[in-house]
C-alpha cells in the first residue's frame, strides 16, 4: 500500500476549491479515524447496491441510477471516515477523494464516480426518460465499491498518517 501514498501534484484551482470546502459549515474537516463509521457507511453502500438491483430489475431506472451513485458515494465516505476526514458536501467529498487517490487508483474509477453523480442529478431532478444498461451499471457499481473496500482493507497506520498529511499540506 505504500506505493498508494505517493504525493501527486494538485492543480492550483483544485487546491483553492479544497480550501473553499474546508471553510464551509459542513465542509471538509479532520476528525478522529472511525472504523465504526467506516463499517456503517460500507453497510449503507451495500444497501444501496441492493436497492439499485431491485429498482433496475423493476425497470425503475431513475432510482437504480440514484442508488448506484449512493453506493459509490457511501463507499468513498467510508474510506474517508477510516482516514479521519468528514465532509457533508458531495462535490467537496468527491474533490478530496480525487485529490488523495488520483494516480493511486484507475482514473476511470474517479470518472465513474463523477459521472454517476451527474447521472443521479439528471435522474432525480429532470423528467426525461433514462435508459441504462442495467447489467453494466450494476457491474460497474459493484466493481467500484469492491475497489474502495480493497483500499480500506489495505490501509496501514502510516498510510492514514500520510493521507492526512497530504490533506493538511493542501490546505496550507
């Protein structure tokens, strides 16, 4: 896992955005690491996967898409809880995940998370009919969550310390 914690270069605009996120009421905060929160959010992620599957099979694509996003988001939130970071602003959570893990996981996982958020917004807030490849959405979502679980399972204390230091250095 130590190769997972190689410090990357962050674009100045990304750094400014993360600083903005930190200043928000429910923005990014360093908190105590929490295995209990990590487990709770992974359980929520698994429930969202079940919801996604049920809705997809019932042909309720807008809720399948929404559940797909929340399965991914809750997995990322579990990871951040494990390293001692809290954020209740979805875009900030995603930006921090991207900052901390770009170059450490396949870029398509980050792109999939961002795209699933956009798809959820389209599905929940607009009335157009949504067509999805159900098998692909289900498979991609499960693969994403599995990848995050692997990262969590392989985290060491030194990895957590390095991730926290990377985050803190971004804000300075």
